[in-house]
C-alpha cells in the first residue's frame, strides 16, 4: 500500500523540501518531471500548485497534501486538517492576504470600496470579507501581476504578502488584512479513516512538526564541576529539566539541554561565568515532545 502525497510546487517548494529533509525524507526533484523521487517506498509524491491541492485531496486523487489555509477556504474544500505547519517562502511565519490601494487613493477603509473594482486571485474569500462589512463591490479574478493593476485596471487589490516589499515597490499601501494564513497538512476524509493510511499520515505529521520546532532550537552540552552544578542549572531556561550525567573524572558532570536559538548568544556567556566548560552548541533536525 502507498500513501499518495501532494507537495506544493512554486513559492513553497524549496522550504517544503528542506523541511522534509530535516524530518528524515530525502526528495529528489527532476526539473522536467512532476513526480519527485522519495526515499520511502510507502510514499508516492507529486508536485502540484498549492492552489489546486485542496480539490485533489478532497476528491481522493491524493491522500494527503500541503497547502495554505487560504486555498482551503477559497476552494471551500472538505478535508481533514491534520496539522498546522507555520512556515512560508521566507521563513517560519504566517502570510497575509491584504487589501491594498494606490498611495494616492482616497480609500481609507473597506467601507470606501462600495462600487469599486477589486482584483485578486482569492475571489471567494474576498467576497466573504466584503459581505461581512456589507460592502458591494466588483471582485474580479486576477491571473497574475496583481500589484500592477491599480489604478488603471482596478481600484484595489487583495494580494498575498510576507514582508510588504512588493506592495511598497508598486506604490501601494495596505488598508486592512483580509486573511492570515498558515500552511496546513490536509488529508482526504476517506483516506484518514483507513487505519494504515491514518497511522502513516499521523507519523508524517509528527516528524514534520518536530522538524519545524527544531528550526528555532539548538542543543547545548557542557562539562561542569560539581561545585558549580547548581549555579549552571539555574541559568538554563530548559524546555524540560536538563540531562545530567556523571563523567569518568571524579567531581565532574555533563549537562545537556535544548534552548531557543535566539537566546543562545545571551545564555552562553552566563553559563561560562557560572562555571560551564567545553560548551558546545549544535543544530537539531527534530524536536519531538
């Protein structure tokens, strides 16, 4: 039996393949093929754009796939949302679909869009957003280059952004956030009811979440004299209590723990001052609670 998995082609592709590698899966992509090779005989992978993923998973063409919450909502797909995986093209972050208008526009809020034309790839979500505020406007599908359409081809746009740089480069300003989205691991309902497939999907979810969590963590090892042990341990902001083991040399202990990477530069000097010696910082592939 095989589990058919859809991997997002396009902006999320590189980040997804890197995440899978840390999770323990080596995936080889041939530029001329949409069928990547994966070193797990129980997985059969295909590259599909994230926009299309919810439909193929819902229909059972794929058992499982990775896509954004935005496309699940846009396609109104009935799928099982197995896990939330907070990563994007440019790092571990959510992405936003924002309502934007030209800098010189008189539009200050969504209420000012009555009778206006809005271009977006996220048509259904945008219509629901306008309905929530009781605004009637024309929403048209954009095939791309959406930022270039105002003011001649549209009064406003709803567009995906991570940093806002592209919007600023096109002299656009953000009026409101329409939707904040994260990547989701989704499954077909029937596939998830299959005992073997569900176990495979849940194991995959566990490893992917562990790989993402490890992105923000590092491991620390050090040797500590017994007289300094209490002071060193009190300096550590461990995820759990640190691992402590006795060294062969009398009166010395090995201490190992996991910390947030961003805190390492502040903590390591403190550990050294507290009596830590031979301090080693190392990267992690997975962190599983």
